[in-house]
C-alpha cells in the first residue's frame, strides 16, 4: 500500500510512503511473532522451505530445529538462508550445548511441519533422543503439527492413537490433504499446503478480532428497476466485492448485515442477509440499518435512474420508437452521509471510467463519506464480475492509499485493515 498526500513535496512523499508502508506492514497478523519450526524426516520437508518464506514475508521471526533424518531431505544451508537464523539439529557439539529450554520459551508457537510417523510416536510417548524432541518436551508455547505420511500409515490404529494422545496434551493438528503421495499412491496423508498452514496459524492463534462488539452493514450487488412485469433496467454487478467485505468484517469480529440486490448471493454463515430488488428497497433497508451500526459500506451498484412508471402489463411492440421516462433514484450514500453521527464510519465506492481521482474526491466530499474506494473500469483486472480488483482508497484528510491488483478477498482485507487502522487502532 502506498500513501501520498496531494500537495506533499518529493521528500515528504518518500517519508510518508515509508511511514505508510510500515503502518501497513504492522497490519500483518504475524508481524513480530516468534515461530519455531520443527522439521522431521519426510519428503514433504521441501514444502517447509516455502512455508518459512511465507512466514518471514508476513513479518514473523522464524527459527528452525530439525531432526537428524530431516537433513536427508533439506539442507541447513537452505533453511538458515530462508529463515535468516542458524538451524539447529544437535543437542550439543564439541563446543556448545543447544539450550532447548530457552528455544521452547522463546517461541510464541512451535510448528512441527512436516510431522513424520516416527516423531509423532516419540512425542506421544515422551521420548527425547534428539534436539527437536527435547524442545517439544520443554516448550511452554502452543504446539501445532502438520502431519505428512502415506495413507496406510496415516490410517494405522497406532497412528490414530498417537494423534489422540498428543491432542490430549493440547497440541493442535492441521488436517492432512488428499492427493498424490510419495509412494505414488493417491490418498489421504499429504501435508497441508504452506498457505493453508499459514491460514490455520492466523485463524487459531494470531487473528486480530479488532471489530469485536462493532456492528456493520454492507450493501452489495446491482438493483433492478422494473419497466414492466418482465423487463428491468439493471447492471452487471455480481456482488462479489460486497460479499468479500462483509465476510472480512465478520472475520474481524463485527456483527454484519449484508444488504444484497438481486445477485446470486445465498445466505452466508454468520451474516444477516437482507435481500432487496430496487434502488428504493435498497434505500429503505440501508437507511433503516445504518441507524444502528458503527460502520456502513456502500459497495452496491445502485441504479441512478428508474422508470417513472412501472407498466402493469407487458409493453407490446408498436413498430414505433419507444421512449422510457426515467427519474433519478435517491442517492443512498449521500443520504447516509447526511444522517451520519460522529462515531459512525461511512465507506463508499466510486466506479469510474475517466478522471478517476478527481471524481472519487468529489464523491468523498459531496456524499460526506469517510473513505472512498476507487476502482477504475480502465483496469482490465478490476470491475464487474471479475475475481480480482485494483483499488485506491481516499480519506478525508487527503491521504491516498494505492494497492496492487489482488483477489477480491485480499482487497476486502485491505479495505477492512484501512478502516481498523484509521478509525479503531
Ligand atoms: N450510490 C448510492 N446511491 C445511488 C447511487 C450510488 O448510494 N443511487 C453509492 C454507491 O453504492 C457507491 C457510491 O454511491 O458507494 C458511488 O457510486 P457511483 O455509481 O460510482 O457514482 P454515482 O454517485 O452514481 O455518480 P455517477 O454515476 O455520476 O458517477
């Protein structure tokens, strides 16, 4: 994310940019977290390299302990280069003794990935014949394991029993995946992908539920303005962006109402869903809901015009031109901006095809919003029906936050992070 104030000088801009980059980095849930990775002898050890890279990229401090047999699969050199820390394997060498107690106390979390059948059995029975096991037995932090084994080993009763045991010790198990195994067979037992492991850690240990106790509403999708019983004026909005924002607000602890136009949105676990069709119905639902919430996000593509009359019967062809008389709909965002109370946060969108920044800033002011999220139809990866979006967020103080092209889920995270940092941090 980059931020520039409109009239900053070049040096100011560099300073602000650095500050905002720092501010953004600190948004990562893993920033500064100390993660101790244990690697055991399994072909899946190669995935640990990607996992460590991901964790380091997210701002975590990573140290690695490996069993002697893990060295047959990955090298200490690779792991120490990626983790930026020495890799430990032995309890002691000629000169020093590895302080396993301190390592276990240093970590916020110990993650054993991959966990082999052999190490699992030793963990379940308190064996301690290598450094990794000594650290495990003396760890005071939560321990998470990502198993990797062939399907038959995975299904063996002794393995099941050992997992039950370590679970009863309070250790958490990241489910294995189905797929091609090292044996060439296809089945259950693959270690979870690094992204899944990261997600597990964040959801179970590092999730910031900064919006706990807050209420929010998000509008999404198009509106349909009826012409007659079989025709309407509508637009191509899929509602995906609004849904992603609603889910993200919910994930951060807010109680969320999703007000959806006629897009194919089914009920979503945890969200209150209100379905509407026309701009007028959306206006009524949004104004009613906004009174009782802390945050309102107008992501819907509300029709600006609606037919003056809805014909009772289907309009028949006459062989002549047909003129439809349209009247302007209520501007919902503007109306919410007028009612907005001091502590409420109002976010609008601007979908533009030209003079993007100027139009977005005008909307911010005219509609009394706190933030305007701009997406331009000139970006090929942004807009209606796409799975990706590229946004710039403008705030009232004149700051501007630019983001790269991302999936709509990731964009939703950026929007919610910005709301939290600007209004609730
Ligand atoms: N919006 C609204 N009510 C309307 C039209 C738009 O609340 N009747 C909201 C949208 O949900 C969005 C913001 O206003 O958050 C900007 O929408 P956009 O279509 O970009 O702009 P308009 O206000 O409709 O202006 P114009 O069509 O002239 O660009």
